[in-house]
């Protein structure tokens, strides 16, 4: 049985003070929930504050990105060693905004995944097709390419703890969600491809989250799909009440 996981991607929102206020309001709201694993991914400047604020609550903290090198002359970048040192356990890799605005390629995503494994960080690997690709009937092909390159040289046993987030680019921040059936089909395809690439055991262990305009009112229909193991939530994770409703759906 895969434990559902709900992750908050705060993107470039919240100062560290605002992040701390969120955690103070959020923890009491989810104090009694047992079902989900929860990961908060604030911006880099708030990581330490959020890690201190969630101490002993069972909530984990992830970064939104990292460089694959452990150190070096890469001005402005943050390394896996630095993330580990402050207590980060998860890292989002290959979010479509990183691919779209910061030139991240499938090959870079692969290097980052290998580096996360080496440094014992759990990657949350984002994949998904653009609207153009979906309309050209290329969704399956794109998801296959993204998985093939992302998982190059990955050892199947290492992959068992991976988290994949299927985020159709056209559904991110647009209010347009994939229907549960559409998402369920894409998840089924992704899991089948992972089974081909890494074996059945890894494919059955990896949690595949859905992301793209997840809100309290659509979270439960999405989660009822057998292949959907949770959600990666942007906009609706910024407010503690709305995010707690997604956790508690
Ligand atoms: P959204 O973002 O929930 O605001 O659509 C999801 C994401 O980008 O991870």
C-alpha cells in the first residue's frame, strides 16, 4: 500500500515570517490526521524557519529546486549538501516552471535526480505535457521521453522512494484541472513506463502525485483514482485552511 502524500509548492510566495505564520495556523488543523504524509516546499530563504516550526509534527520540508553539484562556482545556486545541512528531506526536481523559464532540460533533471539519490534527498520529479503537446496527441510520447531520460542510470532499489508528480502544464495555475479520468489514465501510463524502465517493484512503490489546480473541492475526486497517490498543490497550498482541507479530504 502506498501512503498518500500531499505536498505544498509555495513557489516564489511567502517571506520567512509569512511561512512561519502559515505553519502556526496549519499544524493545529491537521493535528489529528493520520492518512497522509505532508511535505511543505517553501522558498530557499524560508527553509530553516519552516524546518524549525514543524519540528516533531511529522510534517517534512522540501526545497523547490537544487543544483546537481555538491559545491562549485555556480553563483546563486544551492547544493544538495546545503539542503541536507539545514534538514531538508525532499526536493522538487524539474518543475515545469523551471523547464519553461530557466531552461531546465530532461538531462539536467536526470543529473539532479542522481545527485539527490547520492545525497539521500527524496526527489519529487515533475513531468507533464503542454497544451500544444496534448492537442497534438503527444501526451504519452512526452511522458515516456521525460521518464526515460529522468531515470537514466537510476538503480531500481533507489527509485522505490521516489515521488513523481504528473502536472499537465496547461492545468498549472490556470484553474483548468485534468478530469479525474484523464489524470488517472496518464498516471496509469506513467506507472507502466516506470515498470518497463525500472521494474515492477519500483513502479509499485513510487508514489505518483497529481498537480495542476488541485483545490479542496476537486481533491477527493482525483484521489479516488487508484493510480493517484496524492497531490502537489500550488495556489491552494498558500492558505492554511484550504491546504488543510486538501490534506483532510
Ligand atoms: P497550482 O500549481 O496548484 O497552482 O496549479 C501546481 C504546481 O505548480 O505545482
